[in-house]
């Protein structure tokens, strides 16, 4: 029972970390696009 609870908590953390990473990836892509526009 305790093992299952810790696994569920770990899965929640993993999902949260994945969402943070994808958000960072999207923002970095936007920054790159802005830099390209500024250069041209």
C-alpha cells in the first residue's frame, strides 16, 4: 500500500516535471524566433 502511494506521488512529480520542461522548450523556441526576427 505504501509503495503504491509513493509510486503515484512519483508519477505526479514526473508529469509535473515533464510539463515544466515542455513549457521551457516552447518559451525557448519563441525567444529564438524573436531573435531571428530582430536580426533580419
